[in-house]
C-alpha cells in the first residue's frame, strides 16, 4: 500500500525519542556567526532534531545554493519554490565560518537546483576548494543531490576531491513517488556508483529515513543494493514529521530494531553504520571517516 497524507491516526511519539534542547553558549555563538555571514544550515532549514547537540559541539552542516528547493519532497522541511540567484561569494563565507568555528571536518549540502544545468555542482566544487585553502587539513564531506543524473556534474564535484561523497537514497523504491518527488531510485544508485568509479579512494555514503511505511525486507534490500554499488558508509534514522502538511509517520522503530539493522549492515560489509532514532545524514560524520 502506498503512503498517503490522509493516513490513519498517527502513532504516539514514544517517550524515549527526545533530543536535547537547542541551548548553550556555543549554540548561540554559532547562530550569531551563521546569521552574520548570511549562511544557511540544514540543521535549521530542515528542522534537524540534533541541532542542540551538534551546535554545542561546534559542528554544523552548511547548506549552499540558497534555502529554497526546486523539488517538493513529501518529507522535507526546507522551503520550496522559485530558486534564489546563485551567490558566488558563498563558498568564501562558508570557508570563513569553518575557520571561525575551528573545524577539522566540515559537511556541505544543498537544496536541489534543477533550474541549473549542473544542478549546482560548480558551487560544491568551489566550496570544497575554498575550505581547503582557508583551513589546511580540514576534511570535507559533501551531501549532494542527484544532479538529475548528470555524469559531468558528479565529475565536477569529484575533481575537487571531497573526503566523503554522500547521496541519500532516503527510502525504499516502492515509496519514491510519495517521498522523493522528482527522484528515481536507480538514478541515485548510479550517482553513488559513478562517484566511486571516478574516485575509488573516496568513501561513499548514503542514508534512509525509516517509519514511512517500508518493510524490514525492503530496507535490507536497499542496504544490499547500496553495498552492490560499493557504498561504504550507511546512516539509518527515524523519520520525524516536520508539520501536518508533510507525510505522516506510519511507525516509530524502537532502538532494538535500529541496533539489529546496524548489525545487518556490518555483516553486509559496510565500513561504518550509524543507526538510531535520531541519526541524520551528517550525524557524527567525522567518526565515520575515522
């Protein structure tokens, strides 16, 4: 059965599913820095539940190419609509923020930019290079969109030599039409495989949200597909509904199921698996590389 927004009564959120409140000196300092540099983070734009924990540890995932997405995925809290003009000074401001935060590992993502021929790949490459020039030795992970399957766009990013290439499959193939409007499962797998062919030494990474109506068998099959396409790092987390306008939560997975999926991932050969209710794409990102 396909997921519908007009679903049955939603399940009650379990008491153990709680994230730290976004408070603390580091949190407020980082919020001020990001505002001053006119930057966006997926932490805020996508309403990440870990923003309090991560910002207090002085880590953040920067979101380039504006904060308006050209796609209308049913799970995502990022604003949708007409895309913003590309700001070619943005890579330098991201690098300035990375330097000010004293980061040794930075994560860069973006909205979908289907209005651009390269999907925004040029800005990813410019941002990687700007960080490397400003902060010597800083690792960079990029969480890219599918670039509508453009091989030249993927090559543009890989030529800038990121330390990790991440592209999320997000859900199982059966639910793509509801969850990832405008995306295709096979295309996402090919993006990951192409990145590995272009730079075999670069770890590739992907992740799924769970609780949208998928079965355990379907999740395990996606995991096997990712390994067959030489993906090294896997993230699995609970889908949390950003608002009543977004797709409903069908089920909350208990921690024990996430632990079992982590075990299965290691048995399949993933080099690192982050699996838990509050896990997100860039959660403990530097740990995965280590």
